[in-house]
C-alpha cells in the first residue's frame, strides 16, 4: 500500500498490535520506512557566507530535570550555509529534460500505478498495485522514449516490496519474510532468463532490518541487525515552542552489520562492525556511529586497500541523523536539530570523505538524500515547499517544484536521472491528504 504518513500514524493509533509483536521494532521500522520513502531513498557549493558560532543557549534544564528546547533563534551551523531562498529556479530544457510522467488521480481511495525507480539502462520500473484481496502486484519495464511496456512474469508474493537495486542484468526487490514485519527476503529478477527467485538466508539473524539495507559495489547486500535502541529520557520528550514533542539530541540506534550474497543462500557473513547507517561510493564504504540520534563520528573505509579513517562531522549538539548517503568524495547527512521560536532547525550537511565541511543547506521542514548522483532536498516549509536539487560537481542549487504530494513515491535511479512527485486534486479538509499525485522523471543536465 502507499506510504502516506498521516494514514500510517492514524492506523497505528487506532489499531493496536497483537501481543506477540515486538512493538519497539515495529515503531523503529516505521520511522525509518517513512524517512526512507521520503528521504532516500545520499558537492561542493560555491558560497561566500562563512558559518558562525550559534548565539544563545541550545538547551536548558526544566523543572523535572529534563533538557528543554531553548526558546530562541535557530542556531547557525559551522561552515558555509545556504538556504532555500538561495536556490534558483530550474527550467525544463535548460536544467533538465523531462522524460516521462504518470498521474494517479486518487491514491487516497485506492492504490494505483507507480514509478518504482529506473534501471541502470534507463528503463522505468513500473508497478501496478497491490490490488484486490490478494494484494496482487505486477511490474513492467517501460521505455520512457516510446512508452513501450514489457510486462514481467507475476511476482510470486504480493507483500509490499521495495526496489533496492535496479541493474541492467537483474532487479532486486526487498520485502519482509512474514506478515509480522520481521525477517528479510529478496526477490531477484534475472532479466535474461526472465525468472524470479526468492533469496532468504538461514544464517542471517531474523531481526535484520529491511530499512537498513544497501547493495555494495561488489554486489553484496549489506544489512543492519538492531543492536541498541535509543529511547526518550525519563518523563518523555520535552515540548518545543510549537507544542509538539522535540526529540532533538536523541540517543539514537546502532546495528550490527551483516552482508549476504544475492546469488548464494548459504552466504551470510557477520562483518563484526557496529554501525549507525551505511552508504557506499564506487570505492569506499562510509558509516556513522549512530542513526536516529546525535552522531559525532563518521568512518570511511577504502574498499580496495581496507584503509580506514574517521572524523567528527561537527553537526551540532542537538542534531539527530535521520538520512545518510554518499557519492564521489562527498558524504550527505540529513538531520533534525530542534525546534525554536522561529522554526525548526533541519539541515542537509555535505562534507568531504576527509571530513571537510562543504556546505549545509538549512531550513524549516527539509530533508535530503542522495539520488542519481545528485542531492535531492524536499521542503515542507510553508511558502517554500517542493523539490530542490543540489549538484555536487558544480555547486548549483535549484528549485524543481513548488509542492509535494502527500505520498511517499519513487525509488532508486541511476546517475543523471531525477524522480519527483507533485500533488493532484484538493484535500477534503486540512487534516486529510491531497488525494492524487503525479510522478515526474527527468534527465538532469550538468
């Protein structure tokens, strides 16, 4: 089903889970699911402004001894800073070439048809469903130039799947192994033989997290197994100036890293590494110490030599790491750093793999991630909502759209492609989602 944030939260509140479900694991997975579908889905920006040390106290002690958010202005990050107002307007034909679009008029009432990503050879992975009582799903590979549809053999399992690796030779989709939302299964489609195969690994711990999985350049799937789980302080989270709970400066989660072969079910390997989040470039593996909380260490391993180094990203005292990615010699961190009198402090921080601060995109209600060799920034800020693109090679920062759909759509795309979505229709009330969405696929012009 479509990952609409408000609907997920409503259903979770109105339908309590069965007694035998690991509620902490479900909630943790749900948070990561929403963030990944909104923010998946890891440049140097030429700016003249130099960051200054933030003025004022970041946190204080409440009467119950808990940290409370400061009622003050949003603190400035270290290093160069840009804001949404600095973005130019991207133009079709100049900044990008529009390749295809697809509209679903009413996703609030029923599932539809979606772009789930783009393969390395430029074909759209087009999903129809799930539909009906059996949640049937079918996929096609679509040529964006001609619209020709190559429908694949039916996927044997209609359970919700997530496109993870869309190669020219194979497609890798991940799903849960059972209806309780635990365990990991991969569906692998051999594009030459035109057959699906199911991959499960007896040696992989059953709590392996679907939302902590990345395919490495060597073709192995790296996956996190929950190790430590952060939680609220005694008495719960403090309340921010907006009246909502402010969980900035959270402890965060860690994972034990495993890797598995996508061709050999017997090949599951404990990497003996405790991580927060993991990402890969063509020649390096990078990982944080913590995810979902304050992270003060980034590690970089050269895939050819095994040489490692680490550094403090200087993110800020209250910055929770929610999104993590890498490309080339850049590392991208998407963070929530607290709520203040004049708004939220959300940051998309870009650093080199040596730890040098390149830039921080700062705003109220933004997140960012690596996709197609670009950094896509999504803004929910009133008056500046929409999709923005930061180019790591040129430093160009542009705005592509001025609105976001209510649904988490899309999937992985190869370098040079951009996939985004915009709303269609009108919500029945301010609390309800806008019912429809249009997905747009473009080739980005450097």
